[in-house]
C-alpha cells in the first residue's frame, strides 16, 4: 500500500497515512485530485479504479470514505478486507465508531492504524492481538500522563493508581 | 506485563529525588523519549531535522520498553530515509532475531522498508530469515515473515533460488490453515487467516514461476484451495483470486489452468461488481495464452459491455476485441457497434479503431466491410482517429466492385450531416474519385439515387464554405471538386470555384487553387492523366494491428528535387491527408527502376519543369514487398555534374536487423539528361 486517506462526503480529510516519501505539495495535489475523483463516483460503480499508475481501492462506511492506493501486484479484494479490518478495530476501540470519534481522537485513530499496518503491510492479522497491543500502550501512556501531571503539580510523594 | 514493573521502577526512582526540580527532570526525561518519537512521526521526510533524529530513534530501538521500541520501528518502517535506514539497519536486524514476537513482526516489516530504500542491505537480513517460518512461533510472525521473504525474492534472483526450498514448508502451512478447525482469533467469515493465505499464495507464485519442480510441489494445494474455498463472501473470493493469479503464472498443468479460467468465468456471473472487475482484468491478462478457454466465456464478457461501471465496460471492450475471430465476427460486431452507439465519448475513439481493425482482419464480405465502416463513421464519426482516414480511403479504393455503392452511401450521409470531419473527408475523397458513378446511377447493391452534377457540386462547395469544416476538410473538398473536372461536364463551374479560392486566406487552400488553376491554364493536356482514377494500392502484409500500410502511391519528392517548383504533388508528409498519386509518365520521359533488391524497389519518374526545361524533377517511389516492415529508411544520393548518374546509399531496418546497401544508378534514359 502506498497511502491511505480517510475523508468525508464533503471532501474533508480526516486521516492521511503515507507509506511513500512525497513532498507536502505532492501530497496535497494527490489528495485533492483523488478525493475529487472518488467523490464523483456513482454508488453503482465498483470499488476499484485506475488512477495514474496505481490501483485505488475505496469503500464508504457511513459518512467516511476509506481510500487506499495499492500497487499493480497487490490484491484488490484483500485490500477491501484490510480496510474492513481497520474499521472493525476502530469500532471495537471506540465502541460503535463514527466520524466524530475520528475527528476528536485522530491521534488514537493513527495509533490504531500503526499497530495494524506498518510500511503499508499488515503486521498482525489477529484482531484480538492488535487490540491488546493498543490497550497496553494506552495504559502505559495513561499512567505516565498521571505521573507527569502529579509531578508538575509539585507533589513530592504521590500515590499512583495502577489498575 | 512489562509496563507495571517499569512503572514501579520509575516511581521508585522519582521518589529518590531530593528536590522538585530533580523530580521534574526525571519525569521529563522519560517523557521526551516518547514525545521525541511521536514528533518524528509527524515530520515529513524532507524536514532537515531528520538526520538529527537518528540518535533518538536509535536509542529508542534499544529501549527497555517494547512499546517505545515498537514506535521507533514503526517510525523507521513507515518513513525512514535511506540515510536512516543505512544507519539503523543493524538495530533492525538484531530485533529481527529477538524472541519477542511483538517486536519481531515489526522488525520484519521494517526490514522490508529498509530493503526497498537501500536494496544493497538485503544480504544482511539473510541469516535472520533462517527460522522465520518455523512452527515455534505459533504462527504469530508468519504473515510479516512471508511479506519479508516475498520482498527479498522479488528483488533478487539469487534470493529467489535460495528460498525455493521453502515451498514444501509454505505448502504445509497453507494446508494447515485450510484444514484446521475454527480459530476465532484469525477467522474472517469462516475462513482462517485470509491475509496470510493470500500472502502465501503470492509468495508461491513468485517461487513457482518458471520452475517445474516448485510448480509441481504446489499443484495439489492450489487445486485444493481453488475447490474448497467458500465463495459467498468477498474474503473467500479474494483468496480464489490470488489462487487464480498464481495458477496462471506458474507452470501448472492444463487441468489446473482450465479450473482457474472457470473460476474467473464464475466470477463474471457474480452479483458483486468488484468480483466482475477483477475477473475481467485477469481474463485480459490470460486471453493470449489461454485463448480457447477464455472464448468459452465470450457471451458473458459481451454482456459486461452493458455494465454501468466505466472500468468494467472498458475491460469488457478490450477483452471483446481480443476474442473476435473469423467465426464470431458478425455477432461480435453487432454487439460492438451497439456499444459504440451508447458508450461514453472517452471510449469512442478506441472502440472505433478496434472495430476498423477487426473488420479489416475478419470481414466476411466487402459489402459487410463497407457497411460496418459506414456505421462507425455515421455514429461516431467525430471520434474516429485522424489516421483512420487514409486507411479507409485505401480500403475503399481497393474494393473496386463496391465503388458505386460506397460513394452513394457516403453522399447520402453527407446530406444528413456534415459535422463529423473524418466522415466528411472520406466522403469528399470518394465523391471526387467516383462522382461519375454517382451521377450515372450505377449502384447495384441498393436502389440508385438520382442526383445531378450540380447537386453534387453544391454539396462539395457547401463543405468549402461551412463553418463546421476544418482546413483539412476544405482541402479534401477542393481537390475533389477539381477531380470532378475530368468526370463531370460542368467544367466552367469548377473553373470558377478554383479561381475564387486562388485568393483564399487559407494558404494551403490558396496554394492548391493556384496549382489547379495552372493545371487548367497551362497544363491542360496533363490534366486528364493527372486526375485519373486511383489505381489499386498494393498492400504490403500487415504486421501489427496499428500499422498504416505502405501504398504504391507514396511519393517522396523532397529527396531528389533539383529545384523546388510550385509542385503539383500534395506533400506526402501531411498527416491525415491521403497520399495523392500523380503519374508523371506523360512528360515524355519514361519511368525507370533504379533499384530492386531484397524486396525494396525504387522507381524514378520524371517531369520536365516548365518554364525552365533544363530542370528535371525526379520523383522516387519506394515500395516494400516483403512481409516485414522496413523502418528508419534513409536514401542518400550523390550525383556527378556531367552525365546523369547517381551513387546511392540505402540504410534501413528490416526484421529487427539493420540493412545497408550501395548502388549505382546509371540507366537513366537519355532524354532525362539531354
């Protein structure tokens, strides 16, 4: 996979993950063109299209378009499954995920994506394991945050809640 | 769980701090590592801070918390620059050998990225790949391992041969996946770890390609996957799709190949348009090698022409053209013409070209051929490619018995619509050529129409003045009018038109009119011969579909003109114009064959220039009578000052090899130089 974009039906970009090096200018250009192309597609059309020298796989979930660019030798149908798996992970994590969850917790959405895909490939094919890893990291971050806050409030000794 | 232990340690350490400042420092230090890694995450590769981040990432890779290490691997694996990859490859290689599967799989994908960025580093990961596929890992790192192995095999033939020995192991793993019971962790709609299945199939494809033994070793498992995979959902079809791709690429036995094509055939009938799309794409790839098997699904493919999706339609069109042959031409052409009528403008040019090609190859009769051409010109006339026009003209010229029918149909089409330029150009040319047949009502194929010379000239003159006509079209119609001066009796009218355009603003039109005027005034004795009916153009064997055939009439007077006069020939170099053959043999100097060897024949024809009879214009006609093209043709001539003699050097490319020849031409007829 070369990149993944999430955008709303109005064309607002909610998430962008790039697995190839491109300048900001190029990224903006690609995003603009691709968003336009995908939004222009009619509902009866298939989920794949050729764009430049890439294959684009996209699927709409409620108000969000999930759009991936894959290479010639990649399997389009399994990419649909990858997208679906990502949506399931988000759903499990946020509990009935919606666009707002992604908007207000975008760093978490990125984080979940980074535990699922690395360099454009799936690193873990078990849903459970991905969620477990995210949970652990969450916990660690939360505890550290508490430590940090308490330290800055100037308390010399502190009790830490560890669940 | 490492986190709480680490945390307790952290708390203990902080408690030892004696001042608030020290406390803050300790916590900040812990935090910056994390923050630093996150910061890199949001930097783009072109940020100049990048190289200074190598150290923090390096230390993160060696961090005691796997979460931090994971973040570092992720950062490096997603957007590490070549510089970073070079510096940190060693750390990645170390982590590839760790027993911690969480890190090991990230390291594997990180290694993939490193290899993509710096291919020379591939070797250093080889030792670590030794046990990647072993069962000890409970399959946790299998997916990423297969991805890494695939990357290495794709990039290096040596690695490919080295890893071929893994085929039995991969086959075993795949077998276990499909035979094993329900595994809730990796299940997707009842299928065990489809992601891994697909990656294994892809690696098998690479390993089996071109290798008999490996292909044989995977034959059974491929058949098993192909027949046992559940197809009710997309995920099963994804696996089948990958299986088909693998079967088609390796050296599989014919039974397996037929099985694969039949799977694609079933895909075509699937309600899911995505499945139909991949089926058409795959069939397009295999139609050359497994033509007969794909032919069996022709009617389903043709149905896809009516699909709503643009990509599906395009593929169905390409596939349809690939499947047209002498047996199915009539039926297929019906469908394709209907498609041409109703498809998007983007398709029309390609479709029209495809139809012309197919018609040329497989036309069951000349009448059918002309009718098909007419149908294309009238329905998609403005989308037809410019280079089709000379091609069609040649075709029409050679269909001698159809001349009257053709000119009549084209004339009628012009009465309806003069906006489609390719149609208008072909029609003008035909009327100029066969106008006499038109007015004498000689059509046998259908009811001949009654039309007078004046009516025909009205139509042609209409084209000259119409806003819809392009300059090229105007050129065609003026020439056509001129040609009719030898076929019609209404000379005065034609003379008048020609003289009017002698002062046209359009330079091309003006030049023609001036020349034609000259033809009337000074060269009237030459006119009938000059404007006589075009001879049948000898066709050289067509090689590829898109070739424009060399005609007998090609002139290239630019090489040998001793002085460039207001020439009567149409410049042969203009695209989209037909090559106008003008016979110069009436000038009293007989033509001669200057060179005739290996299928290349060069003829010279002569004309005395008027008013200066001391100047002879020699035109060369070069023809290729072999089956292969002659390309990059260069003709060089050296002429001594006294007696007319010529040394000629020819170079061209024929059947892929360069040909060079030297010749002397000294059989010039005495009249040419006396």
